[in-house]
């Protein structure tokens, strides 16, 4: 059963089931919450997702898609571990870097890249990944 948590280990989670999606996101929100050029994400079933230690803080805002999205992060170290919102139904969008398995990035090769127009100029596309301007089903950016 995959598990993960924040940098200081105050908040931990686990989930069951296969990833429903593997996505790289170039939106400005993801650049800010990762302090990097993009975020690498696994979309996992929310009904088999469980916080096993601690209580994350949350921050809800209007995402680039126009829908509200909630970030779940550690109040001590600030690590964002997952996001959720109407766009994803019950699913959770796990930040792959928060997973315990050091091979998680290898297994999370993106099938799709989101908000490609926001991609940093010196970052190349992922070979074989679909290239989308926005989230599937969202309003135009």
C-alpha cells in the first residue's frame, strides 16, 4: 500500500488502488506550491485514501481552471502533499515527491501534461505525453 507524508513526518497518509492518472502540471499554482517549474502528480481513488498521522492544514482557492481546489499541507514544515476539488470528484491529486517510495517518480511517468502554455521555456515536453492547454473539462484558460 503506497504511503507518503510531509518533510518533517508530522503528517502521513496512505492509499490503496491503482493511479487513475499520471500528470505533470505547469500551472502557476503548481509552480508556486512546489517552488519549482512544475508538479508531478498521481491521481488516486479518494475512497481508499487515509490520513494516518497528524492533521494537515488546508488552503482553498480558485485554480487556473476556474474551479476551487484545496491544497493539503503540513502546518509545521509547509510541504504540500495532495490537492482535491470538484474537478477531481472524490479523487486525490498526490504530489509524487511526498511519497515514501524512492522509485515513485520512475513509476509516475506522466501520460499527460497540463497547462502547457505555462511551461517554462527551458523545460522540454515529456515524450509520448498528451499536451493540453488546461485541465480536461475546464473552461478556457
